[in-house]
């Protein structure tokens, strides 16, 4: 009787754990908000399709989830979002994301001044070479393979956010295909010598206007996203 009861309790706890980590299935079409575990995250306007997802664990064995959503225009990749958050509370807090917080070579950057791993709010406007890099998450690999034939640019331009509040964190990237906005694609995805670097793009009136438009949109999204973690 004892072992049967123990097995039942274990099954119930396992179900709760799986339910709390639920993410939308690949192929799901979503608008307005997306739910990751217990978190509801606002989305930019339009209908978004989930194109990859996954789960993993942090170095301290805290559960993590990642979801990629995308929009196409004329059969080409136009916009995509990557969302990352924890499903297990981390009493020790989360390491500050220096790729977003306190970065000096972005087109625009905002970072809180507290430098507290338990309370962080940061965001940037920047560009990214579209390479997988070292040790990518499986969800990232799946997104790249899915978008290989959909006109993914060598360089994307967009917004990146990082929030941490006590034992929770949220990382969001909104990326845009500048080719569909009328800009020539970069020759490669290399960071060195990229034509979207701050010192180069700031001298191009069209690129500067495009980046300023992203900053305006980014301010609106920041106000929405910073309410997600309670």
C-alpha cells in the first residue's frame, strides 16, 4: 500500500512538473500573447507561428524553455522571435546577460543601474550575424534548419531584452529581415566589417531612419515586457 501511494504521488508530481513547463506545439498559430509555463508574454501585432521549441536545464539544474515564433511575407522569413525563460525558481538569481546589459557597441542600449542579478531590466537595438555559434540549443538548430530555404538574411536587425526578478528571468529577441525592408543583404554573417555596425550604419540616412523606427517600437515593447515577471 505504501509503495502504491508513493508511486501515485510521484506520478502526480511529474504531471505537475510537465504541465508547468508546457510550451505551444510547433505549428501552433498565436496572436497577442504566448504562454510559457505560468508566464504570459505579449507579442507584437499579427499572427505568429511556432516553428521550434525545446527545454533544458541550467548549470544548477533549473528547468528552462525556449520557443521560436515567426512571420513570413511572400514565402520569405520576415520577422522572428526567440523567447527564453525558467520554469524552476532559482534562489540564487540569474547571471546578468552582458550581451544585452551594459553593452557599449549597440545602436541603442538601456540598462538599469543596480547591477543586481535579482532585479535586472535591459534592452538594446542591435544587429546579429545569422550563425548558430558554439553549442546551440536544439530549438535554435531546428529554427535555422526550418528557415534555411526561406530567405533568412545573413544579418538581422532587431531588439533584445533581458529581465530578472528574484528567482526568475526572461530573455526576448525580436529580429527583422532588413532585406524585405529594401536593404541589400550583407555579403556574409561575419561580425567583423559588418555594414550594419554602428559607425557605418549611422552614416546612412535610410539605415539610421530604420533603426530609429525600431527604437520607437522597442520602447513600447519594453513597457509591455517588463510587467511579465512579478
